[in-house]
């Protein structure tokens, strides 16, 4: 038996609020008016991406019902239209380069490339057919996951498995050039598996000095790796990377990181959470800039201002219970379904993954490669597990969390290995309850009951 | 009939825990290690006692280890963590410090987790992912230098050049002896089967190195003195083992291959022949050791993107040709992603060379023995008749 859920629609009453906002101004000079945004979010978007407007409760990326949070609607617009900007890049000959989280996009962008994560591969394929309803999108996504795993290994995590699709699909990827960092052990093997049988796409791995302690030579090594990456990216884009270009990009992305930090601090400072879980967190926007950092920064500024107003006025995020249980999320690549958490009396207050990069400061004077290398080598998420745990505790305290959920994907050997250790350290140092949850649902839209059941039980325990 | 020297080696291994305890009483420091690139020569030269740690084949330890690390980690890593947690293995119990290298990232995690829960003094050696790059070589030199300083702190003295030269020489001799043992297997003139050769290799994890080398010499002399086997078993299938390590205690696959008339003529395993190959320490210094370790056959957990310079693949291909092996059994331990993700590519590349590969994906439980037997038997049937035009395979 199937249940049809009505599609979500933005109420007409909020149109006037949206109309008061500025045009979005993109790097290439394109302007998008509030009227155009409204038209997209109410007419074009629902036709092109019906699944995104699904109200099926299992759907982890449901649109927020907090319709008076205008910066939230504009952020959603940027997210939904990201595929259009990427298509435009491809048409204009701007190379797309597959990367992974962990290091930021400064160098890739300074070299005239656009970095995209492994999920882009799946997203691009899914978007070749528009008008997918929820069930269709769900089945298509599951079929892609199966194809990807067949091409790599059934033990590969759901996210990195996407690299396997490059073996059988023609995609506009100019290069695969991830930094290995310390967050994931599968990426290196996935790239190797691709490379072992195909030469269509040039691939390169940026090494990272995973080690327990700080060392000058480790920074030097990373610096050399970044120089080597720049040389390879130059060949792909045909654009020389000057120190001035790189410094300018660092400044632009520093601004994004600073704005994102500001947003988070304001959010955390509220007596009540100023947004629900779906609208909370700007780390991904600060990290990827919606593929266009100037417009990403514009939205971050709007978000900051709106959050400030809400905190000042004691506004609580739509859909939250009074005094929700505040959950900090550790792990990588996955978070609990935000809508589900809110409904069960919780709220997501942060996650350590992308936030680690947002907390990074890159010096703006001197050798930009050295500055980047120093910043990357000090990323808390990539440091030794004990250091990472101590940093996480600071975030847990700053966000006034009531509990910590360590979540990781099935097939992730690397985050899973330290889940118990990190949660034990957090428990010991803060006395807060923690839970470790293994999930297999990234890229899936159904059969989420087991993980949701555990999240629900954890929230129930916190609320007693 | 068991060779006299082999029995001596077995007896020495039996007695070794007692000797270690005695050494500790005399104030000697024991350094356990897990990895592929730990420069054991330096540990030895400092007068510390190196012991390679880790066992396989015990499901109970896997389960115990998963309580500390994760059920998503490979069975070997979980078993090692189980050993640390249980603390009854004489070598783990006796280790004053434990060293881990980061060639396998799961080993690095094992080091972190065991350090936290078991409170052992722990050392880490950073390893670059691409050993061929010039920056990687430089980086690894620094890592080994730093690692040496930590060992010197532990030993309370500096590495003396003469002692280092002596240790390098001893280890070179041990590696050469192991290569010779494998050579007898290669040419079909070994009175020892692969499992017994593995037992001898693994004995070197624990024994005093000078004593071990002396026993190896005895063993080789005994083998050389035996009459050459002139009539090989024509029914047997000659196999090379590749993939994830087969740690001491993990005999499931090798026993099974033997039972179905397979003859393992060589391997390219981290726990077998590979550590003894391609090690040329030209310069008897810390830097010379670092360079030599970096230039040995890359560990299978290090990705290789340069298809034209894939030393590991070329080595495996050459080994098949040299030993006239009929196929490769590629052993992958559950959740050993570094090995499992290589399977399809390796299989397809070997197929182009006319070399068949069978992947056996397993862990330390006994529940899949019959399933593996069926697969291995079917593979052997195919190999036996693949060149017979009258048989369709």
C-alpha cells in the first residue's frame, strides 16, 4: 500500500517578504530578482524537482516549513539551482573536479576549477531526468547505488561508492583530485579502482600527513603536495595560479568561513533555537559557497542578520517543541533526519564534519601555499582522535548540547573505528549522554526506521 | 617427517615468551609493532627487543575487539584490538611500547584506539600514500628521523653507527634467507609447504634476531642437503596467494587449498614474502633505512594511480610467470577495503595477461568454509582443464 503525501507549497502570504530582499548577484554578473526566486520556488522548482517538495516524513531533506525565514528560502533556491550553475560552468569550459571534504576549495577555485563532492556524480545523473516524483527518485537513487557498488566493491561506503559511477557513465568531470585527509580511507581506493581500468578522467591524489603529532616537515610536505596539485589543475584549466590569485581566493573564502562562524555563534547564543534543524547550520554554504562564493557570502550575510533579529526577539524555530533536546552530531557525511529530530522533541545544534573546516583560519599574508598547508594540517577533524575529541568537546559546550550522536555510514572503516573512543572521551569529560549509530541510508529515501528508532529513543532518554 | 631445523624453530617459538619475561627482568625494553614500514633495524640497533604483533583466525578476539574499535573494521584489526583488550598474549602483555605505521589507515586507528583504552606507550610512524613522489621520500625521511628520536628516548641512548650497521646486516641476511626459502617453493624443491614456510617467517616476528638467523641457516642447510624432489604431483594446482594479510593463526584458507590439492607456490602478502623483497639499504644510516623502506614493494593499502609504474602489479605478474602458477587466489578479509576495492581492477588486468584470479572474501569465522571450498574447487577444476580443447570451461 502506498501513501501519497501532498506536495509542499510556499504560502502566497510570504511573497511580499521575499520581495523586500535584494537581487542575488552572481560572479558572472547574472542577477536574479526576488520575483524570479519566487517563481522558481513555487512554479519551476516543483515541476523540475517534484521529489524535493515531497512531504513524505521519511524524506530527510524536506523543505523547511519555517516560511518566514526568508534567508532560508533563498538558501534553498541556491541549493536547488546549483545544478544549473554547474551546467553553465561545463558549457563555458570551466573544469569540474571531484574532491572530498576535509580541505577547502581555495586552491581549486584559484586554479579556475570548480570542486564538487562525490555526491555531485549521483546528483548530475539524477538530474539528467527532471520531473522525478519521490518514489521515482528513491528507486533511481537506489539503482545508482547498486551500480556504483558493482563497479567498486559492496563494502564501499554509500558516498564514496559514487566514484564507481565514473566507470560506466559519461560525466563532465575534468579531473578527480581529492585530498586524502584523515577523514576517510575509502576515497583513495575508490580513485585507484577507477584509475586501474580507465584513463578517461585524469586522477590525482593530494596526500595528507596523517599523524599523531604536529611537525614542521608535515606542513612542508602538505605545502609541496598543494604546489603539485596547483600544477595539475593549471594543466586542466589552462589557467596559471599566481600567488595573488590564491591569496584573493583565500580572502574570499575566509570571509565565507568567518560569516558562517558568526551565524553559528549567533544561533548558539539564542535562549531558544532561532531556527529548526533543517534551517540550522551554514557550514556547507560557507565551505562550498554554492559554487559561487560572492553570492554565497551575500546569503550568509542575510542569514546572519535574520538570525540576529530572531535571537534578539526570542523567536523559536518553526516546528520545534519548547525547550528541545539539543543534539551535537559527530561522524561524517551523515546526520539524522532533521525533520524527524524536530518532531521527536530534539534539535540539531551542530556537526563536527564541515564545521572543522569553517573553524579554520588561513593567514592572508605571506606564502599562500604555506598558509593553506598550515591551516589544513591543523584542522581539528583531521588531527589525532584525542585532539579531535577535545575540540569536539569545546563545540559541544559552546552549543550547549544535551547529548552527542556519533553517526557514520555502513562501510566507513575509518570514522566507525573511533566512534566509541570519541564518545567515551566526550562522556568522560562532559558527563553528557552519547550514542553511536551506524546507518546505511545515505542516498536512500526509505527503510530508515531502524536508525530513526535509535535517534528517537535517545531523544526520549534526554527528555526524561 | 618434520625437518630437524623446523622443529628447532617451533621449539624456540614455544620458549620465546619465557625468554622475553627473563629479558624484561634484566631490564630489556620490548617494542611491539604493527605495520609494514616500521624500521625494525633501528629498534634492534638500540638494544630494544622488537616483536611484531597481531594474530588472525580467532573469531572470539574479533568479537572482543569490536567492542572497542568497530564491527566495520577488518577482522585482523578487530582481532588485534581484542588482543590488546584481553592482554593475555605474552608479547602484547610484555610490550613496553607499541609502534604503528600508517601505511594501513586502519592500523593507525588501531594504534589510536589501543593507546586510549589500553594505556600502552604508543609511537606512530607517518607514511605517505604515494611512495614514488619526491616529496613523499623527503617526508618519510623526516618521519623515520622523528620515530628514531622517540625510540632513542625509550632506549635512553642514541643509535650508534656500528650497531646500526650490524643490525642492517643481520636483517639483510634474514631477508635473503627467507627469499631462499621461497625460492625452494618456487622451483618445486621445497620439503616445506607454503604453510610451513609461513610458520618460519612468522617465527621471525618473535625470536631473537641473531638466534633466528642462525636457525634459518640451519634450516636452509638441511633443505640443501636433502635429495631433490624429481616427481612433482601432476594433479596439484599451482597457486599464488595475494591480497589481505594472512596473519599467524589464520590457517583457514591455506588448509582448505591444501585439502583440495592446491599447492601455494608463493605469495605477495604483507605477512609473507613481500617484506623480504626489494630492500636494499645502500647507506647504513637512518636516512638510508628510510629510503630503502620507501622503495620496497608498496604496501597494498597504499593506492597506486600510475598504471605504467605499478610495482606491486608487476611483481605479482612476474611471480606468476616465474613460479608457473596457474592462477591467483586473492584473499580479502571482511572490511579490508584496501584489498576489496582493488579486486575488480586487478582481476581484469590479470585476465588481459591470461592469469585467472579468484577472490575469496572471508573473515575468521568457520561458517563459510564449505562455501569457500566449493569456490576453490570450482576454480581448480577450471584451471586444470583450461588448456584442454576437449573440455569446455
